[in-house]
C-alpha cells in the first residue's frame, strides 16, 4: 500500500508470542542508517489475528521519537 516495494521493507524479530523486539528494531534502524537508507515508518501491531499479540507500543514509540520515524499502529 505504501508503494515502496518489498525490497524496501526490513523485517524485525519478534518473540515467541509474536511481539516485536524493540532492541532488534533499534539495531535494524541503526544498520539501515549506516548503509545510507532513511527509515521513515515503523508499523506496529495492536492485536494480531493469530496470537492476539500487542507489540510493546511505548518502547517502540520511544525509539521512533528518538530517530524521528513515523509510527503506525
């Protein structure tokens, strides 16, 4: 829907309950920036259909604020 293509999507690790791991998110943001990319969006989840998992939204929001990245839930 964003029109950026799947090659522009970076996958972030999740725990065994399907929640995004904030430390992996931050690590991947830094890696992308070091490669010259401009991360601009983090898509977080508030209740997955499979696990009913809620990402740690406050921790993700803090990381997004730190790096000036739009957080979409």
